């Protein structure tokens, strides 16, 4: 493999020729005589085939099974200096859970560093479609084939992202200046279309932002619209490869359905129950005032996709909350109690549940739901108490403020005060 530096591209020349050995067994020799293959078979799959590679780019190799896609990946990775394989074989027998297979806490690091590492690993697993808490703590050997495939993808992308972020090892090091190349054979082959479609969108964003180069081999044309590869190489059976122009595989109608047009609607408690099993807390909230829902794309439903993509529940506030008392100066815990409780129910609401279906995690639906609640809430103050606030800043991204207390050690309480509400001064002032 020869590299040529031109316009920040590394142009790889691939040559692959295979020679099938002469048959060894009597049955094989008999078949060889019937088909005229007694001298074996030489076949040139790639002859001086040029493959441009660059950081932040995706190259998709598409073709039927047995056409030679894997051989191209092997030749590229055999000669690549910074190449990494997506390999699920070593995971099928592992007793480690998914969250640990991406690397656990490091000795000598601070708790804050380990917390940031855990948050990063959770985000990577979610982007790769493995966001259900039960799956994250289950030994890899007990996961389904599709879950193991997504875990292998998350693992290699996590390590590649870390390598790419490290930069060149030394100034002027030509080898380290090459992009980190990740090869994914049989990409998304075992996934249903809704899961594979969302996974491709997340992978596209990750590759663009992290600066790695991703090579995928797949037979699934239906995923190209969401993967948005920079180059598509077609390898038919028995024919040389060719690059397919973008207009030949890009479907404008398919892209429009993923234009970010998620809509929030008022829902019912039944919508919460449809996703309740995916929440880390068992059981519904003690009470609810309103339910908001984001429906899943209709095009996914005939392929096994869910009807509900995300749901949020707004509930009355709990009577006692130390963090709220600190934020409001103890307004809702002072006597007379009846008056304080009346103020509390009139001025405060709690976001008690925000659940996104595992297929659609990473699409920003949780942030969109929280923003909608803050914008439409009739009360002066909206709060949220969630352990997930330690590892995912969804409430802060939606516009809420984190309350950090040394005694709590981590931020888990978030609040938002409506600056235009008539009771804003009363909700935050000490009586």
C-alpha cells in the first residue's frame, strides 16, 4: 500500500490476487474435473485500485456476499500503520459487561476523571445503539448477536477516537500523521432497519467530529441514505470495483424523513407505559400532571420500529427536597405548613420521567422534550431530580441550572425559573 499526500488525502493503491489451491480430496478432484478447474483458479480482484482515505471520512464498500469486500479491508488494514478492526469474536465469550469492555476506572486518576470517562463511555455506547441499562451491565457473552455487534463497534470507535485525539506522536512523524483507520466488516448486517438506520446517523456524526476514517463493508444498500458515506465503492461478483456517483445511491426522499422534524405532542399515561420498561427506575411516578410524547417515524413501524420514540412525564413536586430548599431559600419549608404546601403546588412542577427508546438515543429527543416542558409550563419553577444528570447534561442543554453541593458530591438537581412568569420573584425569594 502506497500513500500519496495530496489535498489532505492518503491515496491507497490496493492489489489483491487470489489463487485457489488444487483440490485435495477425491470428491473435490472429481468436481474440479467436471468444471475444468484441475489447475486451480487465479483471480485478480483488485488491480492497482486507488482508494482515497482521509480523516473524518467514510468509505462504504457495497456488494454481494463473496464478491471480495473483506479482502480489500484486509489488504488495507494489513498495511495501515494506524488501523483498527471491529472484531466481535473476542466478545462472545467475555464475562465482562459492556461498560467495562470500553475501559474501566484507572488507578491514580481522580474520581472526577473517572466520572468523565464513565460519561464518555455511556455516550459512545448510546450512539452505537446500546443504551439500555440492563444491557450495559450484562456479561457480553449473554448479549444477543446484534447487541454484540453494536458493542464491538462502540469499542473500536471509542479506542479510535482516543487515538485520533492524541494527535501525532512527534513533530514531523509521517506515519502518525496518517488518519486512524477503522475497518468494519459486515457492518450492521445483523440489525433491523430502524436500529441500523439510527446507528448509521450516529456513526456519521461521530466520524465527522472525531477525525477518524471509517471503512465499512456491507451488502445493505438501504442504510446508505443514513450513513451518508463520502465514497461508495461497488464490488460485483466476478467484476472489477467501481465508484458509484452520489446521485446514484442518494435518495432525497429518505433524507428528508431524517431532517430533524421531530414533533412534541401531548400524550397519555399509556405512552409512558410503552417505554416505562426502558427507565432505570422501576414503576411509574407516584402522580402525574401531564405527559408529552415524540412519535417514532412512521416508516420504521412496518419494520418492527416502536410507535413512541420518547416520552416525558410532569408531576407535582415532592414535599421535601433539600436542594430545592437551598435554591429557594427555604420558601417551601417554613411555617405555616399549609401555606408553604399551597405555594409549592402552585409554583413548582417536577420532571419525573424522561425516557427515550434505545433505538433513538443520541438524537437529542430528551433535550427537545425538556425544552418543550420549560417553554409551555404554567408555573414559575420547573425542577428535575435525576441520577442521569451526573453523566448526561441533557437538563443543562435544555436550559436548566445545575445545583452543585459539596455534600451531594455530584450535580443531580436541576431547576429552571421562568423569567417571564408573574410568580418568578416569589419562587426564588426568601420570605
